[in-house]
């Protein structure tokens, strides 16, 4: 049985990364795709776990060989998702989660329209700004730039299947967990997964 | 904002009634439609809570006035769902749950195709038979008849949106809860519900 491909997208500051980390902790059957990036590692980031860190020449060569399911350049850094890894996981029945931006999400949907798109929104623009400021790693201009980019991203909300408002973390996590669980209960999937049971019940 | 109409159907013995009761306990925003029936009350059943108990003439008159969203005759007793009550609840933004059979579910979907159909299956034919026997209120012939009817019902599983296997009660309840929660997070619904927030985030 083929796995389900989940896409979780959000503007930076919506709290996507913490939500996804908590979801993965809860759900051992779900695997996160680790992106390739040309961005240098931040403190604490582990190669192969947070990202596959590669140089620009390597990234460019992968891009030219068509190895990315989606890729994007953001603030001068390149990011990409390995198509082969995702396809192998899905083929082996593993559900995969992509934590990417809206641009990437649109690319994935074009190639894999059956992907389930989940968009995470902050509860207000004020909270979004505060979250960006609280990180403390960025200059005011960078924050303003990220805020403008976030607004652009959020205009694409209607391209997704589900929308989660990340106001209370625990509630948003419960939302995300429910979407994953419910998608696994869709009739086509269940008829594939429990085909023999259903046959034995109805014959 | 319009409420969501959930249909929960299952062959008798699948454990639907206990699941639905537990769901309603958990979720005060969800209201169960109370069916009209010509069947006499069983011990402990309360008029207006478990069913609206009416005589056959009353039922027939309601049927002729087109007051039922769905109706069925099962083992000589009539059952029907009030269209007006359901429509009023949905119009006021309340989510409604119908606990009905497959025949009724098909009637509802014809009138309200946006309804979310959930089908509950037993984990095996053996368990289904045991559950029917354990009730102890029925003769062997009645059990055989119910079992054959259940198999007929279960052949219609593909008409539903979600399938839940009621093997472990707690897991099945979690499944049911997740489907309801996830449906509330669908993009069209969220854009309606959080329109002002989304507008303020993207302008």
C-alpha cells in the first residue's frame, strides 16, 4: 500500500517547526523528509538530520539532474526535496511529511496532486511579528522582510486542503494529529489496507 | 456559518451506538438528530431523547408531507429523520450527527451531497456474530437475519468518505473524533470561519 504524502507549509513565525517536531514524536509511522540546502548550518543543526548541507555546485548538479521534487531559493540560500527518497518511502507504504514553503508546496502538488496540503497560520499579525522578533537573531530590516514574505505566503492559503490556526500549541498539535489520522481513514485507503477484512465481511 | 452534517452508519453489531454516545459526550458542539420511529420503546428508552415515538398514522402523515430527510422500514418498524430540525441546526452553525443505516445514508447524500459519511465496520464476521448473540434479546433466526442484513449493508462501504474498524473501542473513538475534528479544519470551512483573521493577515 502506498504511503500518504503530507505537506505542512506556513510563513516563518507561525510555529510550524515545533508543531511538526511534536507530531513526529507522537507518530512513529510518519517520516520527515530532510531537505538539501546550501545554507550554512546554524548552531545545533546536525547534517542529515535537520538538513543535508551541500555546497552550491552539488545543489546545482542535483537540480540539473532533476533530482528535486521541489526546490526554492530563499534569501540567497537554496533548498530542495529529494524526489527519489520521497518516492521510495511512499512506495514502501511509509507516510511522508514535507515541511516546506508555499512555492515548494505548489511544485509538489503539480507532480503529486494526491498530496495532502496543510497550512499553519499564526493567530494574528501582532503575534507573528512578536514571534519573529523574539528569535532575536535577525535585524529589524530582516524582520520586516520576513513579515512581508509571510503575508505573501498567507495569500496562498486557499491552495491547501486544511488550515490550522496556531494559537494554543496543544490545540494546534491536536488539529495536526487529527488531520493525519483522518486522512488514513479515507475510504479508498481503508479499502486498500483492509481489503481482505472487507471481503470476508461482505461475501 | 453553516454546520457540518455527519452521517455515521454501520451494520447492527458494529458498535456504532456506543461510539456515537462517547463522541457526543466528548464533543458538546455536535448534536445528534433524534429519529422518529413507530417501534415501541425498549426498556430505558426515553421519548424525545432516544427516539420520538409516534404511531403509524402520525409517521405516515409526516412522510406524505415530505418531512423526512430520510426514512426506512426495518423489520416492520418505520424510522425517519426530520428534515426541518436538521436544516435549522445546520443553518444556525451547529454540526449535526445522523446515526442511520446505509439506505438512509444514501437518501441523505442525494439531498445533501456535502454530508460527511462515516462507516463503522466490525473487526471480523466472528466478532459481529458474537456481538449480536451477546445482546441476548434475539432468537437465532433473528440473529441470522441480522447477520445477512449486515453483510448487505457492508457491501455499500465504498459509498462513504471514511471507514473506521471498531476493533479496540478507544482507538475507534479516537478515529471518529479525529474525523470530526479534521473536517472542521478543511480550508473552505476555515476561510469562512476565520475570514477576518485571514484577511487581516494577508492585506
